[in-house]
C-alpha cells in the first residue's frame, strides 16, 4: 500500500484486507477458539494475548518470591524456611504470573506446539517482571539436554532469553550446560526433585562467569529444584549472584486451605 495514501484510507484498506484474508484463510485463536480478526504471525487473539496478569499475593518471600497466605512462614527478614536454610541455590527469583489460565495455555502453545512467534509477546512479560534496580552482567537460558533439544527442535528458554538480553543490553551466555538427562519431575516430592537434578548441570567456561551477576531465564518455576541446581552450578563456577526469571510459577496456596476453608499457617511454596 503506498505510503502517500491518506491515513484514513490506509486504515480502511488494511481492515478490508484483513477481513478478506480471514474469509479466504479462516483461523481461530488457539486459546479461546474465537475467529481471529487481524492478520498476525501469532495465532492468538488480542484479548487472550493480553489476558495474563501479574501474580498477586499479600505475602512473598523476600528471596525466592514464593507467595504465601500469611506471614507465618516468614522470619523477621521476610525469608521462608527454604531460603533460611539455604536450600535454594539462587539468590532471587521473579516470575510474571501464576501458571494457570491463559498464561499456561500460551506457554504450552509456545513450548509444545512450537509456535515460536510467541517468544516476543511472552518475552515482554519477562521484561515487566524485572525490578528496575536490578543489574546483570550476563543472561543465561536454562539449558536442555541435547537429546531433549533434538527432539523438540529448539530450547524455549533460549528463545525467551535472546531478545531479553538484547533489550537489557546484556550479553547472552550459553556457558551453562545440561550434563545429563533427568527423568520427569512430575509427582516427585521436593526432596526427590532436588535429588533428581543434583549434578545435572555444569559450565563450559568458568572464566566467563567468575564474579558475574547472572540472570537465569526459564519458562516455569515449579518447586525451584531445577533452577536451584542450575544456579548452584553457576555459583560453583564463580558466579557472584544468580537471579532466576520465569514467565510463570506454580501457585500452591490453594492447597493450603484446611477442610473448613480456613487458612493454614504454613505453605509448601514453589521453591
């Protein structure tokens, strides 16, 4: 369409072309299944693409950012039991939203249905999750074992981390490697999850990590076992500080309502 056409004419023409394209090549939103009204490289409607909201809670651990129903699990410094005991290998953890509803569906479309064009809008959620006062020396994606990456065809964390590093003007590093394949974490207890991923990561260039503040990027934080093992490997290689950043985290607060509907004073959390 010529650039010298009046704006109103160009707008009407664009809408007409979009309607014609939809009539010839009908498609539905992969989330809500409503007809798509606009031409886009992302097969998700505007409403669903912007539906995910930040995770809200009255109480968070100051370190791992696990949400709690009340402040009973937190000490005077705002730390949960796991962080007080130093169980988590990372220093801080941030997530955009809860792993549910539209955000969960978008992540599944990206990760399992291989809609790579979702990396940009999902990456925007990541940017919104980083506190403005945080500074990093390197951005590192959570690595996949080479067999898993060969099977999937890509590493979703790397696709998220690459534009994020550019946006932050921070180098992207692939120094963290998955040394061995691990069985699925689904259904395992916290202790078994941590044992499952113990020693699963190594680094390829210790000099690159020494004294650095690392931003470790992944898609979902469940219990924090995998992120903790990866962060521990980075720390052993000399990293000074490791912050974990994910699109979503599993929110376990509803599991800690007792039979009468009252709130319990402890929470399993997501770390």
